[in-house]
């Protein structure tokens, strides 16, 4: 092991760790809610920042060709996806970027499909832009969550203009296979639907699966990527939009101009280029560590906690945990988690109307902390 993923560091600037009193009413909890890993960033990234700051300039910046080359090289190496550097656009975050796509590529009142349970900001991007949510809920099949293609086809109307795909899926952790992606693409093509693919967790996929960029199958895809989850530096505020279709790209660029998105902060190029060029070994270690944590958690829950259900994800660092069989309502579940388990978790109701008794658990933490979490859940909910 090159990287010490269990090393300790000061978390006072971490929103997840430092704001529990404000968010949950007490500060003695263990946070497993926000999508940050508890692992230090690669030491190469820290060194690159130190070297960058030796130059006493923090003025307005731009992104050089080196930035775009680092991204395109990463995608080619890992996914055999050849990207023109001219098709990469910078945005500070995927959340903002998806909201811009909804705002500038659809019209008020248009229907936009999502697949709940899904990252809450998908709902926000649609609702805050006065579009209409069209939900295609995932269904539970023999081996976990699946797309309900019959329902998907049935809900599409003339007003349906966009589909937001989470790939890999947050929070259920599905890594969509080629057949599933081909069906999604076929439906979008037949109905003239723009496909938005959030691929922020693409690099965090477990051994038996392979992430397939949706853009390899369809030219009307707008792909959102970011190194923030992969290398654990969400605070850097760096994401990318990849658009090969010239008409969509022009419309999206016009939207970015209206939003005054033009310059990243002074650390973005240094950090992103270093991560993509020098830190691939870090990703492999992180993925192995997370998958071991996932295996431990899924096995422990299935063997020891009869009233709680979860399925092994194929990627991400999230467990989607179903507390429905406990017989408790959402407020009672929260009370048990906060006051007896002393665990900070958000209600699942933000992920869709059917999920108030679910919780997303972030297992990208020290293994000893994960074991404590599992033992506390067993003690309280059995």
C-alpha cells in the first residue's frame, strides 16, 4: 500500500465533520452522510499545491491545453474514450452544470425524466428551473435495482425533452451494463430526448464491473465528470462537461456565458492535472479499500440485522439501506440513529417520494469506524 488511507488529519474545515451541530442538533455524532471520503487526498496533490503556492500569484486564471490534455488522456486510458479537447467545458460543479443544461437546453414546462431514488439535486435542477419532474422509479429485481423500461416508455410524451441518467447510480450503486445503456439510448433517439449523463462516480467501480461512458453510444449525450469524488477534493470546485454535438455545445456555451462561468480558481489546473497524470495508483487503492468496506457491511447486515435490507452496490461508496421492515416511521428512524446510534444520516425522502424510510450510508471511512457503525445499528435496531 502506497497511500495511508487510515491516517488522521484535521477536519475542522470539513462541512461534513464541523457542521453537525447546525445540521443535526448535536456535535457528538459520527458523520456518514455527505459524499466526502474520510481519506486524505493523494500526497502528490498536496505537493503540487505547495509548489504552486511558491509562486506568489493568485490572480485571475485560465485553463491551459495541459488541463484538457490531462482529462482526455485519462478518459482514453481508462475507458478507451477519445475526446477532442475542444469538446471539454469547465464548470465549478456538476450540480451547477446540470442545472445549466436544464435551463438552457429545455423550456419552461418541459418534462424531464429522472430515476428515483436519485441524488436530490436532480430534483432541484428540474424544479428550480420550472420544469416538470417525470419519475421513472427503479425497481428491485433478482439481484438488486433495475431500470423499469416498460414504465419509462409509457411516461414519455411530446413534452418530454431530457433524461437525467446517474451512471454509476447514486445512491443505489448500480453500474449500468451495455444492454441497459443501449436501451436508454434507443428510447432517447426514438423520442428526440437529450440525454444527460452524470458520471462523477465512474472511477469508483468495483472489480467485477466496468464503467461504460454513455457518450460512446450516442452523440446527443452531455456527460458530466469530475475528479472530486475520485481523489476526494470536492472543495477545489472542478468539474467538466463533455459535449461532442456542435449544436448542443454552442447552446450550452451560450448558457455558461450568461452565468458568467469563465475562470476557475487558481488551484484547479494544478490539482486536476496532477491527479489525472500522477495518481492512478491512489484510485486503485481507494477502490479496493471501499469494496472491502462494502463487502463487510453488506455481509454484516444480512447476517446480523434482520430488519434492515441492502444490496451490494457495483460502484460508488454508498450503501442504500432500507429500514422499512423495522416498522418505524421516518422520524423514529432518525431518533434512533441520532440519539442511540449517534450516527449522522440524512432522510431518504430527498431521493424521491417513496424513500423516507431509506438512508444513504457513506462507507468511505476507516474500517474501524465502519465496524462501530454496524455494531451500533445491530444493537439498536435488532
